[in-house]
């Protein structure tokens, strides 16, 4: 099905009104939960958020079922700009009655939206932004950070690469909050493992597609590993241009610190084979992940179903469970109280299985280190990963007392 505003709004699960024509619009609104999905619909992150994230939220509503209240979904393109994201959030909260933001791609937008949700006492469930500051210095009682973060990525990829001999690094870093956090966290793990940082370069975000001069600087450093602290089409272009330069033939290893399955698809297995990837979700991981992907496939066609989309699904589903548990009126009145209820309830869904939410808002689940398959190893569409190692939930994310979140009691 092609996703558009009309079809998305049909995602609402309408509670039976019992044939009472005198029920006012105000009464219906009081019994309606509104989810807002601000995503990148047209830029470099459109494949890892975009229409598939909207479909994921819709699937969560469908799987939640009818529990005596209505659910509506609205969405907008924030263009990866914090000012646009803030304006969208304010309009949704002040005029349109939105109760909860889900997805909220791009770290700079997420941090700005986080402040608005706290100010307006609404709920923020983030599945796409990576900065670990969301559960650190910028944590909020109104926020849950679901899928992954820069600390998790750095912990998995950084340490494993150094242990495999990649003990000197140069970073190519997207010049905004996400890139800075990812470089910072990865550099910490590289040094802790005995590696050295030989340099870094910041690349404009958004606004560049030619990374040749940055790759030349990285090569000139003689680092064994070039760490790509970027994402989306920036990562795709870096990997493609590095292959054109023949860096792999010169013994230089690329460490893509954040690479989604949709980007592997864009690169093709011929180009991406051998890359190391950290994920918290893979569609072919187990029977539950396969079943979820099969359910959502009619909505998304041949598009990729990435971890960010899975996080939107799981976060929205758990939020709706909390609303059902505490009541619509109470949930609409107090976003922080709703998040507190989400933290008190164990999580369980087909994307991530059983889990929990910590006091700092960090959703806890395992992380997985994958290697991208060779073309001859793939059995069909989207069969791209082979599992190298699993980091258990209690080790996958930054320890609770190390983030500097003021919600954590010493």
C-alpha cells in the first residue's frame, strides 16, 4: 500500500461508539491518543526513517488492537533541521492534541524536541537518533531512548576492531551532535583497548556528497582504521568512494560505526561484503522478528525494515500498553507519569523480545555484531548478515551511573 496522509490516519483503531450520535467531538478527542511521527521524508535518512517508520507505528497500533480508546497517527518531514522539528512539535502539542512523539530522527532534532516534550509534559520515544546524551546530560523524565545509541555502537564496533588489530584510527565525522557523540564514544573505547587516535576531520552536515578530500586526509594519516562517524547517504558515499580509491587494497580498514541494512542494500553485497555492523534488531534473527517483518511487509513493499523502524514499532506499542494500564485521561494529562509507568512495566515485543527501561530512559536489550555476507552467501532478498557475537543486555549499553543523568539516584 502506498503511504500517504489519508492512509496513515486510517491507522487509528476506532473504539466502538455504541451508536451514540450525541457523542461530541470533544468527548471523542478526550478518548483519543495521538502519536506524532516526525521523520526525514526526503533527505539522507529517509530510508532508515521516512514512510517505513510511519508504517511501523501503524503496525504497532494494529497489533495493540482495540482497548477502548482511539489512536490516531500524524507525521511530518522535519528535513533534519532542529528549528523545523521544534516548530512541528509545538504545533502538534499546542494545536493538534498530539500526546507522544515517536521516531524523531536525527540527533540534533531529537535533542531539541526533547526539550519541548519536557516543557509541554508530553512523551518522547526516540528510535532513530543515536546520541547517548539523550540518556546522559540531556536526559528527561519524559523520554525513552529505544533502539541504539553511540555508546552501544562504540562499545561493540570500536573494541572488536582494536582487538582484531586495528589499533590506529582516523575519524571522518559528520559535523553535528550525532557525529560528535559517536566519535567521542568510539575514541574512548579505542584508547581503552590500547589503540591510538591519529586524527579526525569534520564534514558538513547536511550538504556534502564528495568525501574524496576527507578520505585523502585519512589515508595520509597512515591509520589502519578509518572510522566513519556518520550515517545514511554520507556513509554510503564514503564506502563507495573508499572502494574507488582502493583503500581496502592498501590495507586500510573501514569501520562503519553506524550502518543500517537499508544502506547495505544501497551499497550492494559486492561493495559492502565484509563490513562489520552493530545492530539491536535484524529481521531474520528469530521466529518473532521474522513474523513481525512478514506482518508489516504488505505496507512497505520491497523496502528494508531496519532497526530504527523496529524501534518505532516497539516503542509505540509499549507506550500504548502503558496508556491502557493507567487510563487515557491520566496519560494525556501527564507525559512524565506515562513514561514512569512505561519504566515500571516490563517490555516484550516481536522486535526485541523481553526487556526493560532504566531510570535514565534507556531501553535495555542485547546488541549484535554482524558481518555483511558475500554475495554468494546470501540466500535471497535482505539476507545480508551473519552473526559474529552477541552482547547481553546488561553489558550492551553504558552503565547506569556513568551517564550523568540527573534522574539516576546515587
